[in-house]
C-alpha cells in the first residue's frame, strides 16, 4: 500500500514506535536529504535539543507527513478487523489536524510544534494500550503548558 515508505518505518508506525520528530521520513520532499539530527554543535560541544522550527519551520512542513502517518495508521487499524480502532484513528486524525491548524492560526508556530511533539508522544503510549481515542481531544494540560 505504501511503496515509497521503507518497511522499517511502516513497522515502527504499526508498533507505535515511530517518533514524532521523524515525520520528515514520511515526506518525499525531505526524507532523502539526509538524516536529521537533534544534536547541535557549538564548535566545542554537542548538545541534544528538542525538534524545533529548524526541523519543521511551518505548519506546512508537518501537514503532509502527518497526513501520511494517519493514512498508514488507519490502514493498519483497518487490517486489524477492529472497526472501533479504525473509526477512532480516522475520526481522531480529522479532529487533530483541524485542531492543529486552528492552533497554528492562534499561536506561534514554535509553541504549536512543541505541543504537537508532546501530544504525539502521549498518543503513542495510549495506542500501545489499544486506546486511539486521544487523537480526538485537546490535551488541556499540554495546552496550558505550551500554548
């Protein structure tokens, strides 16, 4: 179903091991331009940093790969035979993308990106337990923290 995406990435998504900072791997425009790093070098030391607007400079840079992610996640949910999972993923994806776009209109992109990264990490933990419903709600704690 997804011939342009490496099998290892598909498996990471299916197992909910896919890191939100790796969204670029789902974007045909950027994925082949080398590995992105979350290391910064100031001339003397390396430091770890969170994914930032250097990696994802705008909502558009997240939109296409995140839609691909949801497309893949929906396909895996459909293959499970569990219609509740399939519905939760599909409807949650629509809700979340709409919400993310609204946040982008209301807040600075750097804050929205931090919200997204943390939100996605929380959803991964939920999905491992079989709960896909979290995509269809705003996380008020993260909203207060980042937005």
